[in-house]
């Protein structure tokens, strides 16, 4: 995992984990993690922007019928750039 601040200035960042709301379009792409529940990454929601989010806050979100934010277990080997474009990382 990349610690908070480790990717500052990088134009291309590896996505560590993707979280999403199964009932809407909100998605969080984490590129840094502090080891204690704080992430830095790209958020697609009302606005698309880089910022901090916590696992505690994501866990508190509840949708219709009790749905919660989920981790995409099949999302791996992806990169993201400053504009939020995502692509599959190439193997060396």
C-alpha cells in the first residue's frame, strides 16, 4: 500500500482498491492508505475530484433496503491519472 502523500506529483497512480454504491453512481478509487482507515483517492459522485475519505465514513453510508458501500473484489491491476482516466496496468 502507498502511504498518504506517497504519490504526490505522480501523473499516474496505481489504484489500491475500488469502493462503490450498488444503488447509484458513487465510486471511490483509493491510491493511498494510512493503515488506520484513511484513504486518498479519486471520487466520482456529484463532482469528480481527488480527496480524502475514511473507511468509517464509507461504512456509515446506507442506501435503500439497507444496502451499503461495497468493495469491488474483481477490480485489480488498474492505474488512474490526474483527470480520473482509468486503465489496466501492463505487466512487465
